[in-house]
C-alpha cells in the first residue's frame, strides 16, 4: 500500500525539515476512534442532536454557534463549547430539572464534527474540506470529492498528517488499493489528502484544447 515517498510533482520533499517523510503513518495527535465520540470536545459549528427522553418536543438538532453555545427549547442558550457529549447532557439535564422536568434523561449525539474534517486537494473533481463522519478510508475521502479528474495520477496520492507535533506525509498507490492489492488506509480529522497530477496527460489535453485541429502522428 505504502510506496516510497518522493519529492516532485505534488509537494512532498524528503529534504524538507517541515515535513517528515514516513514509511508508515500512525494515528494523529490525541485521536480517538472515528466512531467513538466519548471524549470528543464539542466545538463551534459542530452539528449535534439532543434528545430528552419522554419529552420529544424538547428534541433539537443543529449547529453549535461561533461562540460555542447551543439553543434549546425552554432553557434557551446552553454553553456547549469544549464539553464532551456527556458533560453537555448533564448541563442540559441540570437546567431542565425541577422547573420543567422531575428527572430528565438527556442524550447528546455528534452528527457532524467540524474538528473532524479532511481536506481533499489536487486532481479531484471537487477539492474542498469534508466532514469525517464515522470511519473514513482514503478511497472514501477521494470519492467524497466526487472522484479524481482526468489529469489525476492515482499512483501518487499523499496523506499529510500531524503526529506528536510533527508534520508527516506518506504516499499511497490508489490503483493498487482499488485492486485489493493493499488495504485501504484510514484517514482522520485534519488530514490533508492530495491526489497527484499526470502532467503529460494534462499537457496533451491542453494542447488539443488550444489547437483543436492538431493531429498527433504516432512515432514508429
């Protein structure tokens, strides 16, 4: 799965002190399982769902605002920023207890964690920043960006990641991953995925676009 990392073409330089070229990419700093939000700290613009058992009218789903607050029926704004889901559940239950409900049971689920987003760049159809919901693999990250474009070199796909404060990078062969020759690596929040470009293919396409009547003669 992991190819020898190399410089040139898509910004990976073995001699760079800023980025360490790795032969394997460990999980990023302070990560937990992609499906386990137990210790996740809620942040601005995260989308959460609040359920109050036996009180469906109090259920609410939406984004935490820029100040880290979340609006709830009856009790108004609740400070959600930097709290775990359980801590926020407890805070909401405390505000509801007594005045509105005798013994409120509150559950908070993370629907979309902005802190868990991956940047997909390079030769893809729709470069951008995409949320990592659940477990996401390299193939899924590329598919989220609507797949590779016609200039892509899928033999050269780089994942950039910060591990123990050090920026690291490793190159993968998406063609071999698709064929099942190698496992599909997991990507994590804050990873940057860059799909390489086939420069010869791009030059040929540009030439035919600029000179539509250009004919290519095969070399024997």
